[in-house]
C-alpha cells in the first residue's frame, strides 16, 4: 500500500532524526595537504553510534529526483560568475550550446574540486550535453593560459596576481592547448574563455531561471534524477549530493 503524504513526511522526519546521531567522516581528499594522507585517518570515538550512510543532515535535503538546477541551488557554491558569463555570452550572440557551456564551465569548482576542473566538469556533463559542449568545457581549462589576438583574448591579469608573473602551465596543459588549436571545436572552447569573467561584478545579480529554456533545450535531464540514471558520471553527482557518506 502506497504511503500517503503525511506518512512519507513522518518517515522522512524520523530518518533525519536518526541520521543526526550518526558519525560523518571526511574522505582523505577533503583533508589531504592539511594533513599527510599517508597517516592513519583519525576517527572520532563511535560512542555506540553508527556511521553515516545516507544524506548529511547538516546539508539542505535534495529532492528524490534531483535536477541540474537543484544542484545549483542546494549543493553548488556561489555561481554568479558562471551566470554572468552565460549572460555575457548571450549578449554577444553566441550559439545557445556555448551559452550552456559558459553556464556550466566551472561547476567542478563550485560543487566538487578545483584541480583539473575543466576535465571534471566535462566528465560530469558528457552524458547529458552535446559532445561539443563537454569538449569545449574540458579544453577551456588549457586555453585560459594562452592568448588569442584574433578574438581579443589576452592572458588574464588576475592570473598574474594569483599565480605570479613567472607561472608556467604544466606540460600536459601545454599539450592540451596544442591539441585544441588543431581541433574543429577550438573556437567553441575559446569562446568560453572570451566570455569568462575573471573579475565579475558583485553588484549584478543574474537569476538561474534566466537560462531555463537554454538548459531545457540542450541539457538531457534524466528522468531518474542526476545520480540515479546509471550514467558513467552518476557516481560523481551522488558524491556531490552525499559528500560525507562513509562508503
């Protein structure tokens, strides 16, 4: 017999109450660098409590079938940079696929991990977007470091401030740049860097709903919800949703 709305609410409340008493443990990557990952992970005394194997009650609850916008609202960090970049791309008249790429190009930074964020974002998105979009997002990571006078793109002064005047990208970034230059979708990735805002305006507020139609036309939202559709990247979406599950 199906549960009615009241019964489901009571069950959810009971589950949340139970989870409050469970121990949440951070994975090694969350603390690596702040502590030596080769050392044994310090675990809190269990005090006869179980370890967390579900949603972390300290985080906003996700819906049963989460959408891309649910992740923006409930799991990603501040995303005005990406929203403003997507609006700029729209004003510049680029193809809607590139607007989507600008909207999503930094989702790894805002929701998962900073290192190699272009690659992680592309992997997250590959099952749900046109191959050109995920390719452009992957290679924008390398192209950011290399000027292209033909489109008015210069090396960002912000990078001089952040990394120093003598910074040189690693050889794999150089190789990726050379590969991208020879690719048919080079300009798609380059347009992300052109419309990227390396110093966005904190006084401008762009709403996510501005891109509802673009996402609806160009992002294949799985009916099961992101994380539950058995795609090659579903596990990454689940990790973002449940970042402190023990296993």
